[in-house]
């Protein structure tokens, strides 16, 4: 062993020992390379106090199962972040179970009620790597590692020069890289998040609205990796980093009890909950009315021309403002992270400046209806078809009908746009869908003559296209 290797080994062991002596709790998911980091953590005494769980979803099938979705690419920055977020969510569940907190889990392993103070030291780690193998790779050798904490999403990436190292040396390098990412995530970002009162009714003083910056100080696109363990990268193997820090109310939206907040003009705004207003005998005044008459839920990943056409046509037909809605938690997709949300909001601003967006943790329509009462939900026929799929309701039609009755009770309706089925190429409309009559009675249709677009977010991601 060379002197450099001996020195590096001592630095590595000291870093891990310090990690075990801290309040940090880890859950890791490592795919494609760097799994030595797990054994590094476990071979230093004290790992039981730090490592909550470690997974190596190496095959495509295992990785897809871990993040509950087939990724667009298996080795990319977003997949590393998905692994980190899923690891973080699992770690929170493990931590709360250990502390005796009340934990309720859905099929997606989401934590419904958590103690945020127990999650302060939790880090979810994800890594995807494409390294030297037994066949010649056409693409680059790439490494992406992400860390998710309660306050921030961190992402670091670099490319390796082919033939410069053996596979074993590459594995060692990636493992040290992961340990450095963990150490970087331990350094707390600055916290502001102080609300600025925006308005208050003079008559009663009951209604207060506050606005915050969506992301806190510390967010930067060129974040520095704390390279405690030397990586000895070459000049042509530069490392890039990014950090996005959620403001205090955004953290509560992602992991706490805040159900929804409005994003408009680059800021998030908090309204007094409707139930509180009703309890204060303010039934005649709904400060959210302008932003709750029509809701267009979706991922908007990315937003494209069809989304804009639907928004503008729905506004003309309904005669009111249409707000987008992005849920940070999904019924059938991985949870968003702060970088993902920041990117989507920036795209929306670039395409449609001033368009208001509801940020929620309401993945199901019954939850949306309870919050956005007396609203019209704008959606495509494909979304309504998924909503009506009885397998989502334990194959119990009576359960589904009870949800439809609840939507009717809250005076919610659907405005359904035609969509072309990507598999069959057939055009699906409200008329062609096989849905219960009760759901059909709650729905209004936009005809093919009024709107039809083949534009799709998934196709745009596959073709790596942008909105024009």
C-alpha cells in the first residue's frame, strides 16, 4: 500500500468514526458502483448508531422497484435524486418507528404523520454510476450522487476518463466520493424563512396571508463538495455540484402537516386554512376563491404547449382563473425533491410568467376535492381514465362510488380534454371512456374540434426537447 493510500485510509476511517459519533442517521441506495461505501461504514465500530438501512438495487428491475417507477435513464442525475429521496422517506419511517412516533404508511411508503425534530439528522443517499465493465461502453463513464435531508437536496456529478483506472480503482473512487457527499450534507445550510406579512383584513383581523421565498439562502447551482477524502480527479474529470434548500414552510409542505400553499410571482403564499376560517364564522369571505375555482393538476415535467393551450381554453370556457397544481407526493410516482420542484417552477415561469401554481401534498382526487371545494378540475381523458380504474380502489366499486359521492357533496366537477392514447393511437374522449355514470354526471367535455394535441411530457423527455 502506497503512502497516499495509507493516508487516505486513515482520513476515511476518521471521517466515518466522526460520523458514527454524531447524531446523523443514514439510509443508502447505491446502484452501478460505489457499494464499498456501505462496507466502509459498517466496518468502523458504531455503525449501528448511524446506518438505518443500505440497499444495492443493481439490476434495472431492482432499481425500478426501489423508486416505484421506471426511470427515463438508469444512470442520470434525476435517478440519483430519486434514490436519495426514497431512501430519506424510508429513513424517516425507520427513525419515527424507533422513537415511538405515530407512523401511518400508504402503499407508496409515504409518512403521513412524522415528528420533524427526529428527522433533523437524517440523510438519504442515492448513487448511480456507469463504470468500466466486461464489454466496451459506447457512452461516458459517469457518476451521480445525491443526498436528501429535511432542508436540502444535494447533487454532485463527474465523468471518468476511460482506461485511466481499473474497475477496482473506480469502485474505490466512487465510494470515497459518496462518503464526501455524506459529509457535505451534514453541514447545515443557512436558514432564513422568516415570513413577511402581506395583507390583513381591517374588518376582523382574522385573515392573514404571508409570503416567503420558495427556496432559502444557501441554494446554488455550483455547490462545493467538501472533499475530506482526496479523490485525485484529473483536470479533465471536473466535478459539478448543486444544492437547493427549501424554506421553512416548504419543508412543512414536503414532510409536515401543511396540505397546500400557493406559488405565485416567485414566492409561496400561505393562507389561513378554510376550516379555521369557518370556525371563526367567516363563511362569507373566502380569500382563496380567485385561486380555487379551477384547478389543473399535473406533473408538468416539463410544461409544454398543450398544457398552455388547455389552461387558456379552460379559462375561456369556465370564465375564471385556472391554477396549476403540483403535488409533491404522487399516487403512482416517486416523491419530488427540492431540485425537481425548483426546475419545474422555473420552467413554468419561463413559459407562462405569472401563472399561479398550487403546491400540495394531495396525491388523490378525494383529497384535492376536500381542500379545493366547489372547484372544477381540468384534466385529460387519460387522467380521468386512471382515476376511474377500479384497481386503485381495491376492486371495490362501492368504495369508488363513495368517493364520487364525496366529490358531488363538495360540488366538484371535471372538465375533460381529449387525448390520443400513446399505445393504441386512438383518441380518447369523455364519450369513449367506459366510466361509471355517476362520474360521467360530474364531468363536462371539451370536443376534439375545440382541442387535440399529440404533445406529451414523456415524449419530450425521451426526445430531450424543450418548449418553444
